[in-house]
C-alpha cells in the first residue's frame, strides 16, 4: 500500500521515468545508450538523484518515444502514472503544439518570443460614446 506522505518532485520524476521505461520494455542500459550517457549516470538520473534537468527529460522522452511535457507535468500533478498514460498518445505534447500555433497565429506571445506559453497581454478596453455608461476608459 502506498504511503499518504507527500512525495518530492524528484521521487515523482524517478517513478515516472522507471514506469515509462518498463512500459517500453527497455533495460536501463538501452535507455542510457539511446540518451548518449553512461549507464551509471542514467541510473542516477532515473533514481531522481540530483537536480531536475529538462534537457535530460527531453532526451529520455526521445529515447523512449514518450511525452516530455507529460513527464514534466506529472511532477506538478503528483502522478507518475500521468506520464505513462500520455506516453503513447503524447497528449501534453499535442496540447503544447496547438497552443503555440494559436499563439503565433493570434500574434500574442507574452514576450513576443517564438513559442511563448505565457498568457496573452490584455488590451485596454475602449468604450465609445459620450458622458454616460459606455464612456471611454
């Protein structure tokens, strides 16, 4: 039975990485090789030791054909299983692509940068008319 204590992000990440690797029926050495790293370094990464490294998460996702954004989001959700559920359908990756495309089409990026995921800047409301309700703001 699982403990009710809150898990750290590193523990959640470690569980997600292991579950995805097992879901793909891969050995640690296979994933390490596909990521271009030593087996021992990979084992350290999969165990959730050290700082969370986004580049390695993306390399892991590529090596295991899984969803890097679901792996990242599973830590916020507290659910390593979420990353596994998205491994095949790449739901979070698809959401990210659609959101970025909509942002580019609307011309509203928070900083104007490519692929910004920040909320759009609000434009001031301008009401037309004179004097009463509906006066310019």
